[in-house]
């Protein structure tokens, strides 16, 4: 009887922890924009980040299944928001090819997505697959007012 009770409690705890982790997955969280160091800016330019554009930087790997879903979400939102008054770019970085940059950004799991402002400062991040609405809101917040 005690073994059954312990098993039930363990299953309930595992379920609660799983639900809590799942709730956070894909959530876009705002971050405090710090100053972008010169070495970080150089590393970002080397992977295709442009000065003056809001950038959706997403870390992936060839073996990452959910990364394909992130590609679709990012491509959809970037194509919708990129306009003459708001430059938005999409940069995908293979974590296996750029491990130092992944460490610099504190990437612990894939997929991980960042929104960088035009000064290459991190404005938000998401672990997992972000929703279209959340990613759109993060990009708009990072881009500030538009000229269009």
C-alpha cells in the first residue's frame, strides 16, 4: 500500500513539474538590454546580423526536430514585419558550428530564439517554439517607432 501511495505521489509531482516546464516552453521573455561588446558585435556580424536592423537570431542544429517549426514561425513573422520603415532580419545559427556564440548567449537547449534590437542588444529570448503573436510583439517592441 505504501509503495502505491509513493508511486501516485511521484506521478503527480512529475505531472506538475512537466506542466510547469511546458507552460514556459516557447514563451518569449523580455530581457534587459545591456551594451553589446565589440567582440560580440563582431561575432554577430560574422554570422549575418546587420547593423541597424531588428534581428531574430535563432540557434538550431541539423538534429533538432522542433527547429523546423521555429524556422516557419520566424520566416512568417519576419516576412510580415520587414518593410521600408522597419528592417527585420532572420539569422539562423547552427549551434554545432558556432559553439562559442551559443555559449556567449547562454544557449542551454534547442531551439532558442533571441530578438536583437538595431544596436545588436538582446531584447528578448524564447526557449522552444515561440508563438507567432509573441514573436511579433517582441519584434515590434525591439524596433521602436517606425517611419511608415
